[in-house]
C-alpha cells in the first residue's frame, strides 16, 4: 500500500491543522484538520478492499521460431458482488506493460485483451502477472496487487533446412571404424536355409523360384548418432551489439537446424552445452531420440530424448520440453579453457555418438586443439565457427572447420561437408 503525493500532503496538512487548532484554540482549524485526517483514513480503508478477480491467460502459440507471430489472450473476470471501481490494470510482457481495461467491471462479467508477444529475439519471454492497482476516489492512496501467474513464451532459434545428415559409423572389435548407411538393419544377401534359421527370415518368393528355401541375411549397422555441442562461454563470443552476441545467436540457429534435421530423419541426437546455467541439474533427460547476461556455471552435458525432460527450467518459468526449448533458454555463461576442457573430457568418456558438431565463436579459435583431441572418440568431428573476422586456416587441429557468418550460411555449406 502506498500513499500518493496528494495523500502525503493532505496528511501533513491534517497534522499541522490539528496541532495549530488545539494549540491556539482555533476550532475551525481543528475541524479542517479532523476532516483531512478522516479523508486519509477513508482512502486507506477504500484502497485496502481487495477485488475478487480471476485471471486466465493463453499463449497462442506458446512456442514459436524467432520472428514468427505470437499473441497472448488475457481474460479477467469479476467474481465478486461489487463493481470493480477505481481499478487500473497492466499486464507485464517481457520488458513492457500492456494496459488492461477493468475499470468499473461489473459482477460476473469479464474482459478480454489480446496483444502481440515480441519475438524479434530468441529467448524465453515471461508474460504476467497482472498488476491491478486500486485507488480511492480522491487519489490519496494506491494499492497494487498481482493476479495470476507468469506464463513463458518460448522463442526458438530459426531453423534452416538441411537436406541430409551424416552417415553412421560401425566399430569393429579390432578398432576399425567404417561408414555405414542409414538404418539399424540392412539387407545384405540371400543364402540357403539351414536347420535353426527362423522361418520369418525365409524369402518365399525367391524360394519358390529356385525350388529350395532361401533366407535373408541382414547386416546389423549403427544408426548415425549426432552430438551437437554449443559453446555458450562468454569468452567464445566477445563481440556484442546492444548486449547481444550475434555469433552466439548464429550458433543457436545452426544447432537448432542440425537437431531438427536429425529428428526429421528419426535419428538419435544429443544437445550439449559447454557451460550451462548453474541451476540446471546434472542429467536432464534420458534417451536421445527427439528433439544476456553472463552467469557463472559448471560444465555439463544435457541430453534430450522423446521430446520431454525432467527438472530444470528458466528463471522459474517451467521446464524445457525439447532441445529447441533449451536453445531458446540458452545464455552466455562465464568460463574459460578449463570449463571447455572439462566438458570435452566428459564427452570423450561418455562417447555419446559418432558424429560431433561443435559450434562456437571467434573467441574459441585458440581452443580448437582441445576439440581436435576428440577425434579418437568421435570418427567425424565438424567445427562451425561463427562471426570470425578471418577464415580459419585449413587443417587447423586436423579438423573440418566451416566459417559462417550466420546460421543460414552454415546450412548452405552443410551439404558439402556432411560426409567427412
């Protein structure tokens, strides 16, 4: 509860008038002072009355790509028996306030407001709560209360179409690594039936043609398993425009494009943040099959599967449900080469896949030697370098490095470098 400047002035006048009236026996001043005090007391009682309002909000939609339209539909209903007089309401949408007409809302009636949600920047836009301010008729006291909860709108990075994903890799017992086609089971040849073969493997059409039972011989191959590593260390993205690191935004778009392509092909994919937010738990999800401030954090591998996650969240706005949600909530975090080495050590130990895509900025050019050390654990390693003023020297750390200005240029180069 807050007393306005007018209320403070009237309260001071009441004290002065009462003091002077009693001190010098002026009943007129005493009456004026008492009237001023009563007015302030009435204002306090009036403003303290809490209107009974229910708030419902629906994001339409609640997940969009950067630049796509999104809206919030807010419905405020007066569930009390009195008219909601002298009320001013504002809904908070990101960093701006949206006026909501609730003045003199009748009992049992509601009002609906629909307004756009800004999606110009990737991120999680918090919407709400509704702030309702009640004033007395004289404007002496104002009391603000919050109604409803905060609803997040997830603004995902733009997705640039990729025509294909890398082939998988099959490892033999002698240590060789061979490229294998897409598919977990691949037909190889036909052979004669021997006792013990399963009848479901009999190829009846060929058997009828040759006059004896023939069975299918299949080769067990490995599905391509992609690991997308997003370098979100502030040191890797030193250049900023209005507080935004465009190289990091480009890396998020590239990561979203690779993840979306893998999900489209129904391939396992893991999303890894080099330095995630400190509140993220150690392992967010199990499985690996579907898809601007600087904060201190510890290195961590985030794995997503089946489009759902456990735990985590973004500033108390709810848990991300997919890798695209995590990319929307990703922020730059403090950390140097030691954080990168710790994350790469865990990647080497866990061996999450066979194809690793490392996306970083110009500040990490001197750290590519640490990334090159992963080639023993991952047969295919690709580095996407964004925002670098000069091209990376060919053969740096024995890696395939793609220099790109943004996510669209990275996608354009993808077809030429998808088989390393």
